[in-house]
């Protein structure tokens, strides 16, 4: 049985048992506990990063029944080459749910939530989404299905991709 959450996103496939939920600045205490438990169980937070701080960056989650299977956080940072501020995404999928497209679907959920937030908060000047692909097998297409476009590489050779919000205008 899937938990009922306020603002829960519909799954893309009614046969799918995963629910994608936008939680930007609205996560319940239960969702926060579930996310921190997942981070702890998988040991994914880097040394020196506190779960209580990272939880403030929570944007979207994925549940299969009562189990959290995916988490997406974002940190708002200036991207100097583009001279704009982006929501740099971090995505985590539980290993048991690899190959289920969880990360892509979390990004779609986050895109809608953060775009609406950016419209409501124009003073934040958030231009869109960004991601640094740490996967050792980089994506071969310059444009992802979610609209993230290859715009360069880190000094370590990792792909940097962005997706501009439709409403954003350069100043």
C-alpha cells in the first residue's frame, strides 16, 4: 500500500509501484526521518556532511509502498561559465531499485517544483537545474530525456549539464 502524501505526484505508469513526491520546503517529519534513515543505511553522506543540514536541501522523494527508494536534493550555486544561479542536483536511488528510472523521474518531479518556486521567488534569480555527472559511464547524448543539456566538463572530466527554466530570462 502506498502512503498518501499531500501533493503526491502521480506515477507515470499506473502499474508502477513507485510514487514521486515533491517536498521542496514542505517535507514532513516522517519523510525527513525516512530520508535520513536511507542515507545512514547506505552510508552515502560525505565525511563532515551532517544529515540535519543536507535535509534542508530536500526537493523530491520516491516511495515504493512504505519504503523510501529515491531522494533528490539541490544546492543553489552560481555557475560561473553561464553567469547564472542553478539548483545543482544530487540524486540517490536505493540499489534494489536500479534500472527503474528513479533518478530521471525524481528530476522531472523536482523540475516542476523548483520552477514554480523560482517563479514565486524572482529575487532568488534561479535559472534552472544543473547536475554534475559522477557516473563513470557518461551519458553519450548531449541532451538528456529530462532536458539537461551538456554545457561543459569539470576539471576532473565529469559532465556538467543544465536545464533552463522556461520562464527564466537573461538579464
